[in-house]
C-alpha cells in the first residue's frame, strides 16, 4: 500500500496527512514526521525527513545511514509516549478486575 500511495502522490503532489503507528513507514513516506503525546494529544516534536526523492520502497531504504539516524531520533521522542500509553492501558485493565 505504501508503494501505491507514493505512486499516486508523485502524480499530483497533494498535501497528505497520514497517520501511522509504523515508524519505518512514516519515515519512508513523509516529508515531516510529527510525534503526538499520548494524551492529551499535543505536538511533542517535529522532524523534517530530508531523504531524497524518489525514495523507492521502505524495504529498499531502511538501512540507509540517514534513515537510521532519523529513526533513532524519532524513536527517542516517541519512546516516552509509547511507555505512557502502555501504562495507561495497564492501569485501565487493572481497574476492571
């Protein structure tokens, strides 16, 4: 699906807001990645994806040095939010017992 989206985007270059939980997919498709807090949903960080286009399939570029640098930077910003979301889920599940 990612490749199809890129092909369609290349034809007309519309503005697209794409929501995903897949960090590799986000870096492969985006020009900018925005990390949102676990809640309330506010912008925590923004990252410009400066990989050249056309990029090709994510599986083809995911070991590129710059891709890996971006992945690490974004994951550092995202890690706290993932931990918080899991903690909230655990607390909610514990309250139902």
